[in-house]
C-alpha cells in the first residue's frame, strides 16, 4: 500500500513538471534562440594601406606589416551580408572599395629613394570568408526572464575570419599634373622581346583578420575589423622585376613611357641599367583594411503565430 501511494505521487510529480515546462520555458532564452537572427547586413568605412615595393619605412623592403608607411593611408568603404550556419560560425559575402598608394620619395633607404617611383590604384575586392565567433555579443540576461535580474550576457563579441576573394586594380602615376595608367606603358618591357609578361588587372587573394563587436540594441551592433589580404600578384604598383632597356621602351612606347619606367634621381650610378633590380618578384603584394562596422540583424520569428510575434516584441530586456 505504501509503495503504491509513493509510486502514484512520483508519477503525478513528473506529469506536473512536464505540463508546467512549456508554460515557463517559453520565457527562457533557448539554445536555438540565435536562429532568430541568422542574417545580418554590415556597413563599413575606414582606411586602406599598401604593402609592396614602393615607399615603406627607412629600410630595405620587409614582408608582412613591418614595411607599413602610415602617410600613404587612404579611405575604404564596404558592404557585406552575413549568414550564421551555427551559433558561433558564419559565412560572409562582402564588397569593398579602397585606394592604395606608395611613393619612394617618402623613404630614406638609398636604393628605393633613388628609384623614385610612385603609384596610386583603386582596389575593388569581392570576398567570401568563414567567420568563427569566439564570443558572440548578446543583450539582456542569460535566462531572458521578463523583469527578473540574473547573470548578464556579454555585450562584446570577438571573431576571426579567413577566406578567398577576387580583386580589380589599375596602377597609375602622376605625370604632368595628370594621372596616367601604367600598364599600357610596358614599364618593364611588357610586349617587347625578352621583357616581362603582361600582367592582369584582376587577381585572386586571401583575406584574413580579426574583429570585435558590441551590441547596442536588439538589431544594431558596432565594431572594428582589421583585415590583412595576401595577393598572388606583384604588379599592384606596376613594379616587380628588373629594368628593361630604356631606349627600347622609348622607341616602342614613346618618351612618356621611357621616363615613367625610369624616373630615378641618378644618385647611384648604374642602379637603373638594363637587367638591374627594379622590384622583388619573390615578395608578392599585400594590403590592409581597418574599418568601423555597423551590423544590422534581420530577425526572423520562429512561429507564424501573431500572438507569439507580439509577445516577443513586448518582451522586456533587463540590463
């Protein structure tokens, strides 16, 4: 008799918990809550900087960011679309426009200063990257109970990303108060016997970097992102290999091309002779973007019920 009554009480207790769970749990932040905001649109603006042969610090050209010339910083803007495939993983498709520049007269390194080359180029980049969010920002409290204070969620997010991209560039230099396209001039003997191969204005790259975010509302977050992009070309600045016979360039392409192929200051005798080093083909070009981002979450309600959507909108977030 005692065992029977105990068993009945246990069964009734379990049944009561199961019936009560849907009523109370609906006010908790569930593990699938992140799926209501899987899509985001991001707007960005900031700066860009070139890492290549031209310009740089007062030393022989160095790889990665050790040759960064801050005075050649130029603007950049972007727009992107992000889709979360898991709570801390996302893919992002983005389009960025920036300006890259370099100038040998900004460095005191003798070889580069005497070379006296300069360039500017628009850069348009389309990228697809994978993001891993080590921390993801959220508002409110962990349990998301109406009017009840508890453990706060983190408003700050941290993520890393890497992927693949395509880019368009077109190096130019200033000559007689006008910006002149360098590629058609064959400054390293492109199109001539024994000269360098003609390069493409399009290229493939590998963007990678890190970003931080902070949530300010249910829909909006802001943050900063640093991107380093490795390319597979060495002609973003129109400089890569060796000097070509300047008389041959003069004969084939004219005096403008001959001068822009070798505008050196003649401080180092023989530096710009035919076959002498003009660039470094083993050190491919790269560039940086540092941008401020504004992220807008596109919310999708998990139910078509008007009653459910109204309750979610009225739900109070406690800070």
